[in-house]
């Protein structure tokens, strides 16, 4: 079989490729030229494949193995050091990992509850203009529009039922319609669920600094994707009006104090440096038909890279001590095999001679993972 299961080393390799994927997305997102030519679809596809890679850390038997003879064996040796009564460093780190995950989940849940309580405490007012525009354009949308002077920026929230929160703005009916279109696109795109899922990933891999660095990049991509979806069928004149509306709302709002929130998608965010300028450039210069070939090539390249990542794995290499094997004997499936005894001892045999005892961790690495395994019970 091609798939031999999941090992510590296939997981480590998947974590490596996952992190590389996030860093690549971060780099490409900052390239306005790339976004104009490829839109955000390529970035979202790369993010999807990066997440699949970390969630499915499969170990393929035909994978090309990058052998680590010093670094990984040293790390594994350190992790297996017993620090107290048989408890290894590896076990302690596992407990710390679990505690950290629980802490991040509790913290995110607390922020979620606090934000929801804040939204529910807003003083709600009526607006004839908002009621009229909603009735004329969005009557069939399953969403509630809330107007409050306490709202800092147009935003959307809600898991079961969507709510759009609008501050008291001095805008025309057409501008208000564009604002609501933007917030509705956040709902249609499932942006709240995407942000929640990323927080769950962050809780699991909280010790990876790239996860924290990348959090605002998720917000960046969702805003860019929302802009491009809303303006896709618009004429250049309407696109300009859309961008002017965003500027007008920003001038009337206090976005500097707006913090990242897992359960809210906003029209603009004061913590996203330079993203507003990039949003404008991408919307004004987007090219659909002319760049179709570029988009296809990017998608193909991302798909090929994703598949190829499963055929590369980094593993430590353990060999029996030189004094135990005279001469230079290459351990292969033709001259060596492994015997697991009744008491779970793992013995290495070369040329039908017992040469050494190895561990389960070593058994998963080259050259041992290529050898026949014989159990004393007679099962292979």
C-alpha cells in the first residue's frame, strides 16, 4: 500500500509544509500584482491545501526520505530524557501542549461571549433610510439589520442567524446599499465560520509563532475576497462609487480602536496596516478574462505542489553502533529483518544474526521501516 499510516515524522513534515504554506500566502497577499492577476482564489486554495496537509499527515511508503543523521536524532534523544521518575521531557511537553490548547480555547470563548454581550447592550434606534433600502433591495435576505449610534463600523456577526450592525452614517441610499452588499457578502462567504475554524487551529498549534503572525492575514484575505466578489459584476463607475463609500465610512468611523474579533467581520479594520490601499488597487485594476490563463497556471502549480509535498518526508537515521557490526554492512530488506519478541523487545537481525535492540521510534525510521517485521506470535 502507498499509505503506511501516520508517524511522528510524517506529522512533523506536514507541520513544516503547513507553516511554509502560511508564510507563502502571507508573502503573496502583499503582492498587489499577484492579486490583480490571480484574485484571492489562489490564496484561498493554498490556504485550504495547507490546512488539509496538517490535518492529514499521511506517511507514504514511496515518499522520498530526507535523512537526518544528527539534528533529528539529537532532538529525539533530548525529548526522551527522563527528568523525574520515568517522566520524559517529551511527556511534559505533551501536557504543556494540551494545557495551552485549553487556555487558548477558553480565552477565545471568553472574548466571544464578551463581544456578544457588548452587541446586545447597544442602544437600538430606527432609521427610515435603512428600513427603506433594506425593504427595496434586501427584503428576501434572511438577515436582521440593527442600527445603533454605539456601533463603530458596519459589521456582521451571528452563527445561526446573521445580524448586520450599522452606525448612524451620513450616506446616500446608493452608498448604504453598497455597504449592506459588502456585509451580506461576508455572510454568503461564511467568513465568520472561517475565522472560527482558524481560531480552532490556532488553539491546537498555539506554540507555532506563525499561527499568531498569520491571524490578521486571514482577515486580510477575507476582506479582499469580499471586495472582489461584491464588485465582480460592477461597472468601473460603480466600483469607484463602492470604494468612495468605504472611504466615506472610514472617515465617519473610529476604526483605530477596532480590534480583531473572531465572531465579527467588518467593513474596515484599523489594525490592518496598508490593506485599505491594496483593496482599492485590486478592485480598480482587476482583470478577469485577460488573466484567466495566469489563474489556471497558478491553480495547477498549487495543486502539483500539494501532491508533491506528500512524497517528501524528513526522518532521522539510526544505525547500529559500528562496534556491533564488523566491516561495512548495508542494512536492507534482503539481509536484515526485525523480530518483536513476546515481551515487546524489538531485535534487529542482520544475516540471521542478532545485532542490536532498537526502539519503536527507531523502527519508524530508515532503514528499519523498510524491513520485514516478525512477531513471535507468528503475525507479520
